[in-house]
């Protein structure tokens, strides 16, 4: 038979309650560092208020900038006024609308044959996460570089800003192959055309690609 363990009631009652003891230690700790807490707590409160206000400002500024961008693109017909409005949006901080404004500014500058400013805006637009806009910006930037006979730089821009979403990926691959042909790197260009033909049979320029492989 298992041995019975005798419990001394008086001795058990003398043992401290762990919960009460722990609470007492916390109280003692707070009492000891009362002055430090009185300094730290207001600082924490101020920081939380600043973070909350910053978050609200960024969200509000972002919504306002995109609203301005939409109105400008939809309603403004005067090119100079449109450009001025887009520059204003581009210069706004803490909003992705700035990069989209740069994309549309680049189109205007390019149409006015101002390649230098077009490239500056495209550099900003190429950091957009949206594959369509980043691909379009990269394609136009590469096109401008090709027109300036900066072929290797154009390839570098395409490689640096490659996208993963179809049909934008094959669009840039096709552009790269064309530039490689101009550099007389026909074998490298052919490999890209073969890749497009194999992986992207529905590419809208697939007949041109297939013709290149004959």
C-alpha cells in the first residue's frame, strides 16, 4: 500500500500564497520605480498619439492624392494645366499616387520630345509595384535609350525591372530580343524568341516571333 503523506495544517497555512506573493512583488517594483514610470508613461502616450496621427495623415494624404490624380486624368483637357497638376501630385510625400503621376508626366514629356525629363519621371514610375505600369514605364524607358543608341543600357534597364505577370513579361522579353539583334547578338536573341514561342504561344506578336525563328 502507498505510504500516506501527513499534511501539517498549521505549516500549510504559513506558506505564502503564490498569487498574492507575485502581486506583492509587482506592487513593490512599481513603488520602487514610481518616478521612472511617471516619466516613461507620458512619453509612451505621446509616441502613441504621434504614431496614430501620422498613420491618419498618411492615409488621408494618400486618398486625397489619388482623388486629385483621378480628377486630373478624367477632366483636365488643357495640357499645361494637366502637367502642372501632375507635378503637384508627383511632389506629394508618402503616397504611391506620386509614382503614378510620374508615369503620366513621362508620357507628356515624351510626346513633347523632352526625353530627359521623360526619363527622370520614368525612373520614379519604374518603382511601382503594379506590373502593367512598371512594364509600360520600362518599355518606354528602353525605347528612349534605343533612340539614343544606348543599347546596352536599355537591356540593363529591362533586366533590372523585369516583371512576372503575363503579358507584360513577354512584352519586355520581345523588346530585349529586338535590342540584342541590333547589337548583332543573334544567338542570344534567338534563345529569347524560342522562349517566347514556347512559354507564351498566345502573345499578340507571336507570328513575328515565329517568323524570326525561320
